[in-house]
């Protein structure tokens, strides 16, 4: 990771605009018991964003054609990354104004609205709960999709060898290891899980890529073309789901030993996102070239059922995604627990509630799968719906609103460029939200 560390120090770090009190640096006042190093944070970032989503990209590419897909991933990834930078910079500015080491996403939104235009101040408390609810919904929804992905791949292998069990029973077998991993209490101790998961993911992707290139790749003209404009919102929703893990990224920035190195033109976040986008384009394009319109919601489900290497790839990637579960689950747990422990204080009761909450947040996504399987027979439209609904808000709309309020009324810069930028961001985010949800719901309705 020394290469990343060297590159991160080349340019000045982006920490927000000038504030009234430059002597107060929030990063120096953060209290993190076990901060993560640069290498730990990079490992978590890659693991948090490279999961089941990358295997859904071939289905997304098939919707819009290769040319638009490559351009689309680059644009969507860059735009979403820029919005997260805006969010982090706005939070940093609020921390300086209120002289605090860190302010969570939901509270940052509330404080920004209270200091923003008068017409928005009444909604500050509503947004506080809305942001929290959306974040928890997103994290638990991602955990649910991960469980479905792991169970489906293991089920395919077991079914081939005559061990035919229902999807729900496979999920039940996952409960014990998921619960044990979710009892780990801080990100520093989760680093070994992410490290092993990254190694397994790399090995699994190599095996998958073997199948994608084993035959001569033929680039047919029809695979370059857009199939229909109605497919674009589906592509956007799936790409957002695959690329953005907002809660994880904010948690990583908070827990980082030197958080200034997280942002910046060549900071850890940008370097990680470039790697992630390149991998997504690679897997999406080659998966579509190999399987064409027969591509499934997860690329591994297209692999041969009767070949050992394909079975090994499915099991390895499933296990890698399994190890990602506690990282996603940690964010939801941490948000809920921070609010609960204020009223519980210290003592045996608090410790008991702590463990009960951890176990409940493992069981909840697993039990949601039964409802999901009935309501949404196809996983692809649900992934797109979830990405369009939650991530359009968390990664685009909310950062735009927060930034516009933080610089109100007279700190928008030359020609009020910050305000114009934020209005454009909110409009784009709402367009992604409405169009993505509409097209995904149409597909879900057609499949039921």
C-alpha cells in the first residue's frame, strides 16, 4: 500500500472551504479507540464496494450496450464520487463551526438545514430521521441481497451433487457464521475478514474471467447499441448499487487514523474508486460478450453447473461475499447503537442489549429473504430499485441539499457557483430516483 500512500501525499487534501475559525481542526478532536491505517482503510474500501454488485454489471451492460455502459460507468462513478467529496467537505465545515470532532450524516443534515434558507428550516428534524432511516434501510437491504447471492450460488453447487435444499434452509445454515462475525465490535478487528475476502474475491474473479475469455471473443455490432431508452434508468440504478456504499465510506473516513488522506485529488477514496470502476467495466463488458442476452442477474449463475472450476468459483466468491456481510452490517448496527446507548448508559443491561441488537440485525436481513422471494422473483430489478431509491438519495440528493444549506446565504462563491452546482446535483439525483424506481417497478410487476 506504500504506492497509494505516496500518491495520496502528492497534492493538497480537500477538506472544505475556509471557515471562520481556522485554528480548530475537527480531525484532531476525533475520539476513535482503534483507528484504521491507510492500508486497512483501502482494504475495507475495496471490499465494501467490490461484492455482489460487480457480478450484476453484465446484466446492466446488456441493457444499454457496451459503448454507453463504459461511458456510463465512468460518468456515474465520477459523479457519485464527487458528491461524496461534497458531503465530506460539508460535514467538515459543520464540525469546524460547531467545534466538534465528528458529526454523523443525519445530524449534519439537520444542522445544515437549521442554518440554511428559512423555507427549509422547519424540515430539519424530519430530514434527520429520514437520512437515518434511508441509511439503515440501505445497509440492511444490501445485507439481504448478499444473503440471497451467497445462498443461490451454494444452492446451485449442492443441487448438482444431489443435496437439494430450499433457499430458505441454505440461509438458515448461514445464520451461525454470520452471527459470530457480526459480534466483532470494531473496524480494526474486521480487517482480517476484509483481507481474506479480498484475496478470495481476486481468486474467484480470476476463475470467472477464465470462462469469459476461454472462447474467442467476438464483438458483434448489436452488442454496442442501446436497446431502448427505458433501459437506461435500470442501468443507472444497478450501477449506483454496485459502486456506492455510502455508509461504509463515511464510516471508513471517520475511523481512519489520518482522515485527511482519505480525500483529495489523489487521495485514498479517488484511487480506490478508479480501481473499482475499471473492474466493473471489465467484468460487465466481458460477461456480456460471453453470454449475450442470456446473462443472469449474477454472472456466477451463468457458469456451467457440472465443471469443477466453475463450482469452485461460485463457492469462493460466495464465501468472499459472506465475509463482506459484517462490514455492511456494522454500519447499520453502529448507527442504531449510538442512539440506544445514550439512554442505556453503561452496565450489564447495555451489554445485553448490545449483543441482542447485533444478533437481531443478522436475523432481520435473512428473514427478509422469504418476503423478497415472493414479492420479487427476479433479483435484477430489485437491485436496480434499491440502488435508485436509496443511493440516489444518500449519494446525490442529500449531499446537494446539505452543501447548499451549509454555504447559505453568502458563501456560494463567484456567480454563486456552489448554489448552481448543488441545484444541478439535486435535479440529477431526483431524475435518477424517479426514473430508476419507475422502470424497476414495471419490471417487477411484469415478473409477478
